[in-house]
C-alpha cells in the first residue's frame, strides 16, 4: 500500500474481536475512544451497517409479533361465541282496527243492528328460542282474543330427524292453506278470507315438514285433535283429523323478482260430538270479546249432524316486482249422519301493488308470500314515509246445499 502502510485484512484478529464485540450485548458505541480511532473507515462503515441491520431485524420481530397478535384477536372476534342453551328471545306486536256499518231496513231485519266497533284485534307476546342445537320452541299468547290471555302458537320443533326432516308437536297452524300459514304480521289484509273458517287452522297436534335442497318444493303433514278451544284444550267427544300440504315453485326469475307458486292441500276431520257448524263474518269480525254487539255471522249452516268432512284446497300465487297476487279454491265435502253428502265451495283472489316500489318476497321454506321491508322506514333516513300498498280482494263462500241454507 502507499505511504508505507501495512495492508489491513478485514479478517485479522483485531477486526474479528471488534466484530464479536459488535455481536455481543454491549453496544459498540460505548467502546473506548482509542479502539474507535484504530478502526479503518471501511470497517467502521461495516460495523455501522451491522448495527442498523440488527436494529431492523429487532424492529421486524416486534412488527411480526404485533401482526400475529392482531391476527389472533381478529380470528377470535370472527369465531362465533359458544351458544349456551336454552336461549330465549321476546317479541310482540299489536294490531288495532275499527269498523263502521251502514245498513238498510232489510239488513237490519236479517242480522240486527250492527254496532260500530273499535279496539285491539290482536295483542301478542311471544318467546322463541332453542333448548338444543336442533330443538326450537315458541310460546305465544294473545291478550285480545277470547280467553284473554289465550294460547296461540305453543310448540316444540325438532330438526334433522331422519326420514321426516322436522317434527313439530304442540298447538300450531295445521299445514293446510296458503293464507292460514301466512303470519298475521305479513298478511295483505288484517282479516283472513272466507275460506279460512272451513279449514282446521290452529289445533293441538303432531306433524312433520321438510323441503328440497333448493327449497323449491315443500311438504308437510300432521295429525290433530279437534276442536281446540282458546286455552289449548280439545273439546267435544275428542274428534280427530289430519292435514297435509305440498307446494312448488313452478317458475322463477330472480333477476326480475318474478316467481309463480302452486300448492295443494287435503284435510280430513272426524267431527267432535258428530256435529259440525260453518259460519262466517264479512271478513271483519269486530273485537273478540264475546259480548252482545259484536259483528254477527252473515252465513251460518247451523249445527249439522255429520260424521266427517273432507277438504280439498288449491293454491296459486305470484310476485313480480312491486306486484303480488294469490288465490285459493277450497271445496268441503261433508258426510252427514243421515247418509247424505253436502258440498260447500269457497274461493278468494287478491292482488296488491306496493306504491313505494318495494318488492314482496317469497318465503320458500314456508311456501307463502313474505314480509315487505320498507326502503325508507318512518322517521329514518331524513324522515321516510314507510311502504304503502294498494290491494283488493274478492271472496266467496256458498253454504247452501239441498235443505241446508246457510247463505
């Protein structure tokens, strides 16, 4: 080398000692000034780079630990919490209505002076939940119906049952009729159509229900005791019956919110006490107080001596954008004790259009039209107006056959 200096190796013993000192826990910054002065500038730069590399490695280790901790926390938050059974969720609702009547002399002579009526149509409180992963329940009471309070839907449902799918036991709406199986919170009208009084509706029973994997086809059947009073008891001479229903989606276009539903139901009822009676109010029953002044029955067969009844029901419904419609045709064949047969047809067709643009969905599992969800609920999003609908319905029941003149 120039100037008579001895060549310096990066790997001589003095440099190795300094390198080992750099790797030791003692920071080379605290080394003596004499040692620092004896280091060649290249080696000093090398040591500085080594120090910076160690600092970077330490910083990366800390960052990795923080990232691992954050990932573990995120994974823990995404993992559903363990469910402790039993579970319970309370819900409730009420519905109020009012009716005003204008009668001519003939109407007053036939059914009396009908009083105007106002009050609670339904006032319900319910608890729903699970007692196990595949066992659910519902306990619903009504405080406006006769009985006050009265049992409504009180049942236990077991899912994933081989062969049957889902098994339900208790008091519930029997699988017969599309409108009967639609929740009162999702009905187009506050009252059900004139076909309903001839069906089994809500009884004490046991049954099963299931559907295909794509939920386009559903089926259900049940056996029950009839009739059931407002307190969940079977009355009379313990009549028995069965109900069944099958539904199918025959056409669907999800992109256009379009669907067509069809269904068929059959019910057999062995009449309690060998008697049966069919009667209807004009789709407004007033308040179920059981006192004089309630809306009278406009059609009434009177008490019929009968062995049993066979009911057949056909369903057709559709929803398309903001428009929806549904219809049912029901025929009741009653075998009388005198050997005769009476037939009572009933029918309704209804349609609605949601003026605010919402779509009425279809509940595939239930085989019924579902609930309309307002796009702009009242009081939200700057003061919404909710969802408004224009709907109409035509209903017909004929309780006349031979000597039976029920109207």
